[in-house]
C-alpha cells in the first residue's frame, strides 16, 4: 500500500472527523472551542460559526459547570478520560445525556496545546437503562448480578431487605456469604457459568438479624455484544410460606395412621408416609423409586388397581393385601385418585389404604359362627325328624297291638 503524504493523512483524518456521527470538538487550554464537526452540530444544535471561539461552558448545565476545569486538570496530569457519562445542554435548552472521551492535543514538540473531546449522545440508552433499573427495583423478588469469581456486582432493594445488608456493603462481597449453606450457593452460580442457567435452585438466605428466607433461584449468564460472558443474573422467589404449607401438609400426612403413597405414571413409588414404611417393614428411602405392586400378595391386581386410577381418575375400596417383609399380612381397602399440576396435567396417583384386617377377621369369625349355627340347626332338625318318626312308629305299634288283642280276645 502506498504511503500517504502528511497532507493526505491530514485530509484523511479530517474526512473521518467530518463524517463521524459523534460530536468531535477541539478546545484550547482556556476552554474555548477551536473546532466543531457536523456530528457536534447535530447533537448540540449549534452551527460551527455559532460556537467556534466561544467558551465550552455554554454546553454545560449550571450544575455541571465545575466538571470542565477538573477534566482539564486531569488531562494536564497525563490522564485520558474515557466513557465519562454526564449531562450537556443543547441550543434549545434540552438536557441530554452524553458519554465523553477526552484526550490531550500536543504540538510537534509534545507540548500540551489543547483538548479533543468526543461526545456520544446516550440519552435513549440511559433512559432505557433507568427504565430497566426501575423494573428491577420494583421487583419484590431479590435480584442480584454475580461476577465470574462469585462477587456481587449489583443488587436491588429486595435483596437489601432480605439480607439486612446495605447495597454498598453487599457489592464486592462473596455471593455465597449470605446463605445458610455457602458451599451449595457457590455450586449454584458455578453451575450457571457451566450450563448457562439454573432453574428452581433451592437456597436459604440468612438475614443479619438471624431469621431465614427459603428461596428458589432462577439464574442465567449475561453477555456483552460480542457474546462474552460477563456474569450471572439471578432472581430469587420467596417460597417460605409455600415451604411452611408443605411442611404443615407433610405433618398431616405423617400423622395419618393410614398408609399413604404417591405413584408415578409408570407405577413407581414417589413418596410414602411413616405408616406405609411401618406396614411394609421397608424404610422410606428404599420404598421410593420401586414398583408399587412389589409390596402386595397379588402384584398384578395391585398393578391393575393404579392403572385403573389413571384411566378412570379414581378407585374406591379397592381390596389388596400388603405383605410385610417379616411375612405377616395386612388386608386393606385403597381409595385413590390422580393429582395434577396447575395446568391440569396428571402427575401421578395419591392412594390411601384403610386397614381392614380386624374387620375382615371379624367377618370371617362371624361367617364361621353362622356356619356352625346352621350346622347345629340342621342337626336339630335331623334329630327332630328322627324323634318324631320314632313316636309315630310307637303309636302305630300300639294300634296294631290293640287290634291283635281284640281279635284274640285277650283283655287289654
């Protein structure tokens, strides 16, 4: 490529300045405007002739007037200001948000002779950011961003409330510090970085005052425009009341003397109460995941029972006999129905067994007693028939004897 002359280079740079969408402004050390490109005219509303030779302070709102001298002092000390966000005022008085990059201008000997400023309007971007921030702060769920090394980079008011720690003290500290199980919390955000997300990850937040909040975290990574992962955004849903309700329901279930069980669509046990563990002689952790039908004297009949629930929605008084590991048996009647999620999808079967062993034994004893009574009645009827027959026979014999005496003339 042909090397450009100094004049060509200057013309090339001038073309870049003239075509830039950003405001590119030159100032001397006394803060008077020396150059003004079309981008500056578009952003600020002033033409070149209106501002060249004027103090740069005409662009600063009254509350920002002290910024300009400070920036010049920093430049004199060799600094280059990048992405400095502030406010400026347009010709029509409108306040706009801008991002500034300020660099020194030096002569051929290296002497500082002025300042170059590139300004990009970010009003829309900042408004969008403020709107997003408003949404974040309006959330009742604790929200947090986490760096790749596990440090908190931002939080919302709900996080401050649930931890009892101010924002300025939360930011920069380990995310895992605020949970009852720090290692589990650490594993959670590491899983997000590894997989890209987690859903319904259970943790318990510890407040500085000592009370605790059970939450489920949903989290995902967030990236820059080039797709590089910057960190994790995590939202926690307070499930303390839900967990308390579940524990209350669990207490009711465990308090039941009836064996209770939940069964998946493929016939596997998903949960049981203590009464089921007792009647089978098998611990809860060994029951879960096994076939429901395994614990009955008639496995196929048990299988048909829960399949009937899935097809009909319920069964009532379905007779089965539970087999204990020690060998003894318990006669039961099952009442069962399907249970569903909030969208109406069937998740499984909930079944409750009523122990009817004593009832069945009593019925058997009653039946045996009735059979014995019927047999005794039959014996009595046979004896009665026999007795009556004998009496009739004696009467007949007496009559025959009297007739014989009469015929033979023998006195009675």
